[in-house]
């Protein structure tokens, strides 16, 4: 009986959250502000992974210089509470690839 209830619960939760995440996007951050996500009042999850060779800064406002959360090369930013504001990034130098993924219910 417990196994059946577990399976029913698992199937329900898998169906409920199946479309909660948007596909990851690879974006090039430059040494000037780049908006990577627009305002999204339904955003419940945010992940920014730095797959480049230099660090990037992540912020909820247009940036100049080294403002925001620093994400080193090979690192990731995954806030506990996803901001609903615009998301901006700036590379420490040159062009740098990042992966951005957000979730909405």
C-alpha cells in the first residue's frame, strides 16, 4: 500500500512540475552591461553558470564596472529567492559565455 501511495505521489509531483523550468540559454557576457533576463513576476528559480574563462558580475540593475554578485570562471549563482527584476551581467574582461536558466510555476 505504501509503495502505491508513493508512486501516485511521485507521478503527481512529476506532472505538476514538468514544465516549471525554461530551457537553458547560453549567452555571451561582454565588458559592458548585458541584459540576460527581463522582469518576470512569476520567476521562482534562477541559475547562472559561468562556463567562460573569466569571472562575471550578476546584478538586478544596469551595471558599470564591478557591481553585483561575483561569479568566478566555472562557478554558478543560484540565489535562495529568485529576483523578479531584470538580470544583468558584466564580464571581467572580453567576451565570456554563461548559461542562464529560470523557473516559473
